[in-house]
């Protein structure tokens, strides 16, 4: 269990999503009011923990087709903005809400943050951190989740297609053709949609994800049963879908170092109120990503709305 410094000035019950929205809608400048509320909740979290905070938020639930919703290389600039002037000795609490993204970018960002904060990083999952976002969580020394929180499988995708599904389909084709050579024509039509190096690229991506997950998890807990973790998060035959949501209890059962957010009610209220502010921001404005710290350092990715 984390050692949390509680602050008596923090309200036990903070506003819900609907209460924040109702309050914001009273003002002509909703953006400015949301900025003020996010700052308030950042201050509340910091007063409780005394640790640095970076919120990494994507608006993919609002506009899944918006640009730059996934983890990508340009996010390094966002994190460079967010870590500026932070006292690195205070560690980092990383609040994640993301559909995942590029493995190479994720590896680079994790290495950057772990180097700056000497591995003293905790992940908070107010709602969902999927795919490469789950891998970022695995790189942290502790994952703090509520009953509403979910991580997801880390089996990689290419062009929206699960790499393991591609390999499984190819193996199925090989076996069926051996048994029934007449099926060759049908399978040629199906397999021809993949370019010649696609199968190898899928195999490499799976190996890369597995290697990174194992490396980061063992840095946190050298004794972790990595086979059990891979069975839950990397085995496509068990998860069935890359979009499957793995609950807090499921993450615990897999062996991840998960702490219950409910055990810290003041912190839970502050984190979830901050989360609601981001969700309302994505609802009201064409923003695909926000990376922000407790000192007001903020990177915002806007996009154009095409009617």
C-alpha cells in the first residue's frame, strides 16, 4: 500500500461529472472555467500526495477518428513540456486515459520518464488505459485502479488488425490446405490481402511487445510470474479481442502490483473529479489530446472539425 499524506483541507466529497458540467454551463467561457477546475483538482491531488502529477489524456472516446488520439512520437514534446520545472525528487504520478498507440513511441516515452524520475512512477487509471497505455502502466512501480478502471491486452495491432489474429489465420490456412488441397484457391484469396512482409512484421511486433512488458515488469518486481501476466495480456486465445477490458481484479489476478483507489477516498474524489473535467473538455471542444502537470504546464492538441 502506498504511503499517502492526507490533508484535512480536502473535501471528502467532490463534484460529480453532472455537477461539474452544470457549474461550467453557467459561464459564457466554459474553457476558462474548466481550466480553473482542473487546476483546483490538481492542487487537491498534490496536497494529498506531495508528488508530481502528469495527466495524459486522449479524447478518443468522443471522436475515435480524430487525429493524434494515439500514443505517438510527437507526444515526447508534450512530456518535455509537462516535466519542465518539476522537482524530479518528488516522483511522478501519471494519470492515464488512452487507447494506446505506437510501440516505439511508448518505449521512448517510458525510458525518458523512468530516467528523469529514477523509476519512481505510479500509474493512475481513472477509466481506461488500453494496449500501449497498459504497457506504460506496467512500467510503473504501482498501478492505482478503481472498480471502474480497466487495462487491456497488449497484443499489438497493425492497421487495426490484431497481429496474432493474422498469424493464427495463416496457420489455419496452412493446416487446412494440408488436409484439403482443394481449399488452396479460397485461402489464396484471403491471404493475398496481406503484403509479403506483413506476417514477419506481425511476429516481430508480438515479440517486441512481450520483451518490453517482461523487461518493465521485472524491473518493478523481479519475482513476478511473467507467464501468468502474458497469459492474460498477450495471449489472443484468452482475450479474444484487442479491445477487451481487463478489470482491476483481473489485473490483480494476473499478478500486477495494483492498489485500490477506493482505499484512499479523498484521493479518489480528486482524481475522478479531474477525470470528469477532461471528459467534459473533450465533449465541448475539438481537442484530441491534453498532457498537463500540476504546475499548469500544458500541451493541447487541437483538430479541425469537418462537417
